[in-house]
C-alpha cells in the first residue's frame, strides 16, 4: 500500500465541475469559456492533469509553488502556461488584482495556519464573480465529540475536555503533531463571509491517505461577491 496517496485534487475538481454544471445555464458569468486561472501550491501538477480531463477550457493556468523541484515537475504539464517560484501569500501580493477567473488550492492550505491573509489576497486577485476553490484538512476529525466521532493518528495534542479544546474551536485551526494545520469548517465559513465570498458548495471527504489512515478534509467552492 502507498504511504501517501493524494486525493485533494480529485475532490476539488469534482466539486468545481459539479458547481459549474449546476450554475452555467442560469449564470452565464459563472466561469468564462476561456478561463484565466491560478493554481496555488501546484506541486507536481496533479490538478492540471485533473482539470485537463474536464470540459473547462483555460486561456492561462499559472502555477505557484515554493519548491523549485516541484515546479520543475509541473513544467512537464501542458496545461500550465506560467510558473512562479515563491510563497503563495507573497506571490499573490505581487500579482495584478482583479485578473483571475479561478484560483485553486489543493492540499496546500494545511501548510498555513491563519487563512485570513490568503482569503483576502485571493479575493483581490479574482475578477468580480470569480471562483476560489480549495481543500483544508478537517479539524473536526481531530477533536473529541461532539465535533467528530473518530480520531486519527495525527491527533491534536490535547486531552478530551481540556480547556484548550474550546480555545482551538474558537480559533478555528490547530497545528497537528505532524506539523500540518487542520482547519474547522465554521472557521472557513466565517472568513468567507468576512471577505465577501458566497459559499457555493462545501463537501467532506478523504483528502489523503497517510500511513494507512484516511485524512479527512473539506472542499470549498467560493464565489467572489
Ligand atoms: C501536498 S502538496 C499538494 C500539491 C498539489 N496541489 C496537489 O494537489 O497535488 C503541497 C504543495 O504546496 C507547496 N507549498 C507548501 N507551502 C507553500 C507556500 N507557502 N507557498 C507555495 N507553495 C507551498 C509544496 O511545495 C507542495 O508542492
């Protein structure tokens, strides 16, 4: 069995396509026929492969990754047109505002703690009506009941009933023992409202298999109001 198997890109593309299918007939502005898009934390380009299999057409798909090695591998994907090596937050700051129809981020937000900066930057980068779709690792899967019915190996290092539990719930994210960050669905919902995004869809499901364990995540499809 593989030690690490990524699923976030599949979950993200399925959610995006489902929303696109249900909206396109009634909302002609819901993603243009030639999409200008940005892939945050593209890695080897799994998203590009998955997007290529959909009916969505891209005039530009710019990818950003902090790792030179990952970008080198992403360069082999024909769907990508531009490559930016750097941190997603600072790269978003330097890009022209109100430019992109679509910003995607599969399994990269678990590398960030607070998400307000990235939400604000993504909102600025998008054209009005633009779509920001991303996955997060589900914090609920790591907390005691009533947030979830199971715990995974990479648990939050707290005891059930610990006052920290409430603190984490209030904060909306926590750094896990493996160094990744899990985010609560309600936290992302709050930020979506704060930065004037409409939540088009939210889904739950496995974003990764890690050491034989399924890692639960949320996928969000947000529309810039
Ligand atoms: C788990 S991989 C996901 C890759 C890809 N999106 C996918 O779904 O297969 C996370 C990627 O995010 C990149 N990354 C992590 N933190 C980053 C940051 N702050 N800025 C840019 N890229 C980052 C890593 O180099 C890695 O390629």
